[in-house]
């Protein structure tokens, strides 16, 4: 099985951008945000549990999860948030573990791209962690122009995430993304060679 390398960073730091650069080098990755949505699609055991716990009102008329309603509940009530995380985090982790073993794959490592790599038990899935890092001001600017969020919203999300300093302390590798994409691409190429060596040995 390929070695799993984590790729994380705060909102708007450039995780997807950097993952795509690895992808151009032939590296496969699994996106934890996508898996987090897949495990609560209609027909999944997790969605059934959620509907049992919060009532059918948590579903929309088409049977999909009413994320806005769920967010409102768990935002107001820590014990409900803990219940939900207790259900979802292990489910997401198991699904990630299975998707991180792609069939017909030549390279010795795969990436797990996740904003919550270091905040959840997902880090137990990875051998090393790459952190994509930019100053907070860059995070705010880029997220605002990408999502047309207002500054306050973005600042609130950043405040709720792991502080930049803690994230960097836990990084095995750092990609500095507050510079032109060509330079970032070169850094990714160098890191790719390192990761090939590391995961073959
Ligand atoms: P999120 O956690 O919000 O999903 P992310 O960490 O995946 O974000 P991206 O979506 O890759 O971040 O990048 C955020 C925005 O910044 C995007 O619009 C992207 O095109 C832009 N961006 C990323 N890296 C650079 C760079 N080096 N120079 C200029 N713009 C960049």
C-alpha cells in the first residue's frame, strides 16, 4: 500500500491549489471535504443516525441533509456538536482509510488533503504532514475574493481553526504559498522528489 502523506492548511491557504500541482506530477489524493459529504449522502448509515437523533426535520424534502439547520443546532449546543463529531469523525476516518488505497497505482505515496488533518484523528492515517502556509492577511484576501465572503466571516473561521503557529509546529514540511505560483510549483516538485525517496525507503 502507498504511504499516506497529509496536506493541510487554514482556509484559503492554498490546499487545493497545491494538491493540483502534485496531481500534475501524477500523485493521487483524497479530499477529506468530499469524503465528509459522501458519508452523509442519502442511504448512508450516518445519515440515518442523524435523522434518528435530530428528527426527520433535519432532512430536506429530497432526503438530503439540511446542512444549514444542522450547523445552527451544533453551533448553539456543544453537546450536540460533540455527539455529531463522535459519529462523523470515525466514519470519515474509516472511509478515508479505504479510499487511500487506490487500485492500479504506481507511485509510492498518496496525499490526504484535509483542513482538519491536525485537529482530528485523521493525522493517525498519515506518515508525514505538509502544511501550506500563508500569512493571515493573505488567507483573508484570497478567501474573500474567491468566495465573496465578508472579512468578518473569514476572520471568524480563521479564529475557529488551529492557530497558524501550532499548525507550523506540527508540520514535517511547509509549502510557502505567499508567492507566485511558478515558485510554488518548483517547491512542490522538490518536495515530490523528497517524498518519493522517503516513501520508498
Ligand atoms: P479552503 O480551505 O477554503 O478550501 P484552500 O486551502 O484549498 O481553501 P485554495 O482554494 O487552493 O485554498 O486557494 C484559495 C484561493 O487563493 C484560490 O482562489 C486560489 O486560486 C488562490 N491562490 C492559491 N495560491 C495562490 C498563489 N500562490 N498566488 C495567488 N493566488 C493563489
